[in-house]
């Protein structure tokens, strides 16, 4: 028996996944980075979110830059991906 998954359905609750935005937070140990308005796929029912590979690469760059600055708190938005 093969079970097919529906890519438009949330695997956690069965809700509908739609394009949206989320907030990503990283604890660096000495400080925190908050990236707002991150493009993501978001479940309309439970709010679970998924970030694509290209967006994840951009977030890694933002966190790496924040780590070099050594700020206690850095809040930013994601630029064009």
C-alpha cells in the first residue's frame, strides 16, 4: 500500500499550506537575532511554517553577519531573495 502525501496540506494538522511570512529567531549565546517578514509557507490552521532553501541561505548570511558584529540584539527584515 502506497500512501500519497498532499503537498498543499500541513503534515502536522491537515490544514491548508499557503504562502505567507514568518519570523525567524536565532539565539547566539551572547545575543539574539530576529529576522522579520521572512517568506515562508504557513499552515492556515496551526501556523506551522516552512522556509525554502534560498531563504534559509539568506537567513544564514544575516545570522553570520550579526555574529561578527557581536550585538546583544539585532532585529532586521529579510531583503530580496
